[in-house]
C-alpha cells in the first residue's frame, strides 16, 4: 500500500548520527513511514555522508534503520512522478546517493533488522559488511510492481550473490530471509535481533582500527578494478608503491614484528 503523506504536525524524517568511539552510527529515522527513502530522507542521508567522509575522527560507519525496520524502500506515495523530467530527476538523485555511499573511503557496516526493501537493499549491498538480525527480510518487489530494480541493484546484488542468483532473486521477487541471505552471501553474519546493532558496531570498531590509507585504496580497487586480472594488477601497481612509503606501513610492520596491535595515523 502507498504510504500516506506526512503533515506539518508529524515529525519530519531524520537521519540521526551517534558516535561510538571512532564509529559513526547513522540511523534512518522515519518510523511512521517505515523509513522509506523519500526525497527528504535521501537529502538528509547525503548531507550526513558528506560530513562523515571528511571527518578525521570517524574511522568507520554503521548504517541502520529505526524501529526494527531498516527501510521500506522507495516512497510509493510519490510514484509515479509528475512527468518525464521529474522521473529523470528522481533517478539522478538516487544515483547520486548510491555513488556517494559507494565512494565512501571508510568501511561501512549495515545493521539490518526487519525489512529492507527495494532501493534500500541497494544501499545494503554497497556496505562492506552486512550484519542481519533473525527478523531481517530482503524484499525485491520490482517485477510485482511493474518496475525495474533501482539503487544500483542490477550491479551490486550480482557482485554480492553472483549473477545467476541475482537474476533469479530479481525476476521472482520472492522475499529472502536472514538465513537464506547468509547462505547466498547477501548477509555476512546473522545474530539475534537484540544484538544486531551491537554486533555491527563491534565489526565497525574493528574495521576502524585498520590502516585508513590502505582501506581507502582497497575500497577503490574493489569498486573500480576487480572486473579483470589486468585491472587488478594495474590497481596494485598504482597503489602499492605509494603505500610502501607511508608511516602507516612502517607502524604496521613494526607492530607485526613486535607482536602488538598497530596504531595507525592515516599518514
């Protein structure tokens, strides 16, 4: 069913940011509408991601949804757009959000409880680690609605679960539960619902301890250079010589020799 339009008396969509050490916990918060990714929530999320990208105190990000629901996906109440220009603008906005999340140099962990639908699964697939609760359900309603997948899903779901599995999931549109998501590679771990956020934060805190320059380069390589062996070797040739000269490599090597945890500076 389409979600009802909000009124002036109702709380506007929020994107809350809380800190857990070097981890920024980003929460999509529009519980009444199941955190649907309408224009306002998308704009707020883009602004938050832009701030976190340049914040040196943030080493990793957790992305989650409020109220036991990751996100109900696209805002059906705003569909169809008024005309071709508005439709093109809508897709450009979604593409901008997808590109921004994909380009974030810092590790991103998704904490998924309850439903993650449509375009929201596209955001989940862009995260580096996906922690799902037992209640998590990944929903792909596109062919049942008469639409094609958006949020980059034709690309990102195939990268996560393989082309054959992605084809079947997107064509059939059947819900994928937490355990099936784990088996397919859509989720990386499944935990009891009460522990989802804590498990995601713990994973993000661990990733935040990795060498920031190496993580940023690795994420770029996985995003841009993993399509062929030649591209992967070119990526290594471009980035490894520069990383050999960093303070982080010297610290990592010394910590390895001294059998201690490294303390990286991002230099």
